């Protein structure tokens, strides 16, 4: 069953036909063509698909699109226009965090949500917020460094 | 009679009397005895129609009526092995004394019930007697189905016979002695099967009587939610007080205010039964999730309301091991609240926090909120561990929301640690599960 669905994504109203149980990630990538958000494991265990729903980091691969009706979705394509997202992206480039890059959309979304709620995170805050985002290249050290730089406004 | 004979006779008489008394004491009251009002035969009851299908199906065909009743009796969940054809049997029931397999109840003549006459089918469903005369084990809840009317049982048969016959032979049971002696079930049945059709209670409303028929004869709530007595039959002295069934805890559904359903609103109960979720009370998982998906979600709204009216009348039974109130929302910061189990916290941070949040209120969906659920407030953590092991999935009108199974990804030790962390952070009292406990829980649900 397809249904006309309307969502607010990155400040714009988007309308599309999708079954209500379709994961938000599929809507983003396959219907709306917003491929910045990545598919990793499909079971909310790797973090590559992280987006913001009402400002909180959630895994879009297990979130039925019907669950986000009337809520605000922000993706990697737009996070640079939020204050925390801009700081994170700048710090990421300065620290050369990225290696292969596949997980990095999710890492940046998780880090931006962390800084928006906890402007000065310590190591344990970073662990608690970032533990669900995994990186096969092992960039964790640089991720931690970049988050601290973004928090301090240094670069 | 010699003096010796007299003594022997007296001893025998006392033994028989004691055995009889013992049987009566163990058996206890019937499932509907608590209501206490005068009962009449169905034929003499004029106030309403407790049996059969809801009004909208009154004029439907026999097969359609049977379909509604088969779903209400939830035949499919036990008589279908996951991944196999509906009603073709083979589902394993792991018991302490061996494994039982459900039978094929499709109309296949060799491996199913294709040769059953109406009387054969009635014998099986109401009396626990197979076509070949052998006795059924009470894993088949015929002591509940016995309350169904002949018409309703035969409508179910018509429905089953309308479906494709599936050739599938269930594996042989692996019960140990003496449980492999089916003839012993003759005595069990004589003691524990009430073997009577539903009799309306004239002191209660027609709605209550409909609810009682649905809950007792069809939905067989007590089979999981009522503790068992020494004879493995339902102990209705503690009706609906909750019990462990198939490795999951079926919680207290008596009207107890603290640990039962006494404080649930009608809207909560209706929502939980028909959607598998009630705000602030959590979501149905495990066997109750299956009951919602295949049975309660298919009920007519007036039938759900009748069950609610009936549940409200069941006398309160406290669950002393549960807290008087569920724990409030946990702190939003991972630093506050319970932090003692470092390993459990690590697992929670990487596998759970992104959906359930550090406060227990899910940023994703109210259906994934942990706060207020009995699962996290049960100091035994039985259902928390089971959900972590096997995952859960809720189907709703808005689509499905699911949690993946972590049983293969994490060790018993890690699952114990995260269950202990979760019950301590989001419940009232942390559990003390060990890896061995988790291994045993896995064993009880493994297919």
C-alpha cells in the first residue's frame, strides 16, 4: 500500500508516495535522491545512516517513515547550516578525520547532535554518544580530537 | 472380616479419601468460579449472546465465522513452525522433561486431520482425545477450549478444512519417562479438564459474559498468565497472577492496582490488546507479541471491550517480587543515574542508546520507550534478556517497528551485563543475571 507522505526535511516540505513501513533511509536515498546518508548494516548497529529527528541522532535504517510524520528531519546535506554542524564539519577538515569516508556522514551527524546538547563534552560524553557509530578505518582518535576542537571553537 | 482385614480396609479407605481430598485441594477452583453468580445453560440465557462471532459476521459463511474464531483461539501460533505453512505443525515446546511438537491441523489425510469427523474434532478440542483414542498432552489447551460451544468448534473445523492441505509430519516427541506415557493423561484429564461448555453468569452483564467466553474458552489467557499447580494445571486460586511460560514472563493481568492491570485505563488495555502497545506501558513482545499479531489485533472492537470488562473483574493478586510502582524516567545524561556496571553501559552505549535513549524515553518512537514497562522493572530481567536475544517486532496500522535480535552478536556474559544495566538504570531494582542464566533463557526459547 502506498500513501502520500509529507515530511519536513532540511527545512523543505517534501511530498512523495511510499509505503508507511518503508525506512526513512530508503525514502531519503531511493525516492528523494539524497544519497549523502549511507546504508551500512540495516539494523541500527553501525551508525552510517544517522540523521537528526527533532535534533536528536537516530538511525534512519530502522525508522519507518510513518514514525517521522510531523517531525523535523535533518540530514548530512544540511547539517552544515546548523551552528553545531558547521563547527563539526570545519573541525573534521582541519583534523583530517576522514579516511575511506563511508561512515563519516553518520559520525558527523552524531557529533553534531552531541555538541548541540552537550557543548563541552568530556571523553565519557563522547564515548556515550559516539559508541554506536563504528569506523572500519579506525579514525576514532581523530574523531575524538575533532569533536574537542569543535567544542572549543579551536581549529 | 478378620481384624487384619478390617485394618487393611480402613487404611485403604483412608488412603482413597486422602487421595480424593488431595486431588480436590490441588485442583482448586475452576477458571470462572471467582465470579460467584448463578450460572445457567447457554440455551436458557436470554440477556445476550456470549458465544459465536461479533454482530458484523453474524450473516457470514461458516468458513468466515470459523476464521474469526480460529484467530480468536489463536490456533495458528502453536500449530505453525516459523517459516513453514500455516497450521502445518511442528513447532517445538521445550519442557523440563523433553520436547513436544505441535501437530499438523491442515486437512491432509495422512499427516493432518483430513480424516477427522465432526465428532473426532470435538473430541480433540473439548476433551483432549485424538482420533486414534490416544490422549493429548495439555500443551494443547483443551481444558480452555472445552468451554467452546460445539457450533464454534465446528466452525473452526470448517475453516481449517477450507485451507490447503499440507503434507507435513511433525517430529516425534522426546518426552522422558513417565511423561511419555500418554495413557496417564486419562487420569490428568479426569481431574483437570472441567469438560463443560460455557455457562453464562446471570449476575454479570452480557458484555462481561462475552468477555469471559472470549478470554477463557478462546484466547486462553490463563494458559500463560495463571501459575500452575502441582499437577501442571492452572492454579486458579492465583488466577492471572502471572507466570513464566516458554522462557518469557507473562506478567500479572489480575486487577491488582500495583502489579496487575488495576491502574491501566480502558484505553490503555484496548490499545495494548489491539495494537500491542500502550503509551507508558511498553510494547508486547515474545509470545504476547504473537498473540497480538495473530489474534487480538483481528478482534472486533466490541470484543476487545468485552475482554477488558472481564479482565477488570478478576480479583487482585499481588506479585510480591515486583515493585509497587515502576521507576520514573532516567536522567538524560549518561553520567547520572546508575553507572556501576561498566560493561553493561558499554554495550548499551553501542547497541541500545541510539534507539532507546539514555533516559529510557525513545527519541525514535514511543513504542521503543523503556520507562514504565514491566520488563525493565522486573528484577529478574527475564523479558529484557529475551528481547535482547531474539529481538522484537510490532506491526501497527502505521507499519512495523522492529528491534534486531542480538543473540548472535553478543555473548551470554554481555547480554547479562546489559540486562543488569538496563534494569538498574530504567527499572526500580537491577537484576543479577549471570552468563549461565542467559544460557538457560536461550535454551528455553531456542527452536
